[in-house]
């Protein structure tokens, strides 16, 4: 199967979406009703500051949230916050007071006025067309960003999307006073797929995961070992970090080590994304000369550049391991499958 295909289905009773590229599972979203969705907006109430950390604990409906860089806040103050990621192991939900209302074509930015077009859209005529659409629809005090998806999009669809996000922002942002309450729920997998993915083919008929081979590929993700063609790598999780071990197989030559490491660098973003893994990631690459490290580092940068989840390449440790720090935007796949 060539090209990109979006499959919307359910997995174990949970709403789910899969993105296939040339028949290969490239991204996977599975809903979890036990945790607030990223993007959810709450009216929260400040609880207590965390001395030495500059953070603040807040009360939200049914739980506790945590916001960093919250100096100057006092206990008992209501405020609007937005969920930025997932909380594991009973930890507080991470939130921010910098709220965004995001859809397929538009992002409304309260507190940051002005209309801006994505820098990825470089054609001046197209930029002018989009600005004209926005100026005709958007008269709010908030800011507006027109996403790269707008390029070539239907004028009415873009205008409707801008208006919907404008109306949602205006409704939510005036509701800051009162007890803890959810004001806007984050998007589920099906809406996220429409918002973030593009594909000429969208499969919506129930049972699509089975027919399109998604279930088989999810089963493969239950195993820690990943075949690379040039060796293999093992991805395992602990309470503290994600450990990745790269192996060359029987060939221990420098050339084999470099090939295996480069293959692992290309495969790593997809494996972390599909497995829903974030936080601290430590990679034990196959032994290679220090002269090959720059080539490997460039391959890692290239691979993660197109990954949708924020990842920082920290660098090499004294023990020769490579560290990454990855935002926790999703719950681990093992947890969603009831295995962790």
C-alpha cells in the first residue's frame, strides 16, 4: 500500500487513530479516559508553592495539577490553565497558564495579539490570501496564527476554523473566576488525526485496524526488540528512564557498528512515538570510534526534526551513553494496552 492513510477506529473500547505511510504504522493515538487530555482547559485554584522549584500546585476537578515558573502567585487564587502533557504514576497533571486554542488551520493565542502566517508558507500571494481571510473573520483581542495546513486550503474551511477557535477562546477566557472546573476538553484521537495529519485516504468504517494491518503492527510493539536491517535495538522502560540498547549482531567491525547506529538513529523517533515514551531516554549505541559520533549526531538531529513531539538531544555522558529528554505528551502504549 503506497502513500499515506489515516485509519479511525477503536481499540479495546477506546477511541484510536493510526497513520500509515506506505502501509507502515507511523503514528498511533489511543484515548485514555483515566487522565485529562492534553489541551484541556481548566479553571484551577492555586494551592501551595513548591519552595526551591519555583512551581505551584493547583486544584483541578478530581485531582491536582502542577505548574512551573509560577512565582508571585498566592494560595487560593483562581486561574485558567491548560494541560500540556500526561502525568504518570499518580503524579500531578502538568499545566501552563499560556493557553492556546488549536485546530487544523488556526491557533488562537490569548495575550499575544496580532495575526501571523506560518513561516512554512513562503509564497507571498498565498500569504496575502490567508491574511485577507483572517482579517475578514478575526476581530478578537487575542492573537491568531495561521498554520501551514492553510496553504491551498478552501477559503470557507479556513474561515470557519478561525471563527470556531475565536468563539471558543472568547467563551473560555472570560470564565476565570470560581471553583475548579473543566472549561474545554482537549481533542481525542479522531479530532487530533484530522487536526495534525494529512492523507488522501481516510478509513472510518469499523474494523479498519484489523483490515489495514494496524493490529498486527501494534502487537509487534509489545516486544522490546526492534529489527533494524543493520542489527537491532532493544527499547525498555524503567521507573526512572527509557533505556535503548543498539546491537550489531555477529559483525563487530567498525563499519557494522556505524551502520547499526545510523539505522537506530533513523528508527528511534518512530519507536518512541508509537510506544508513547517520554522523559529521560538513554541510548547505548554500539561501540564505534569517536570520529563517527558527529555523523551519528547529525543523523539524530535530522530524524527528530520531523518528529511532532518536543525532544532535546542532550549529548554524550562520561560513560559513552547518549541522552535525550523528550516531552511526555502521551501515556505509554503498554499502559493503554493494560500491560503496564
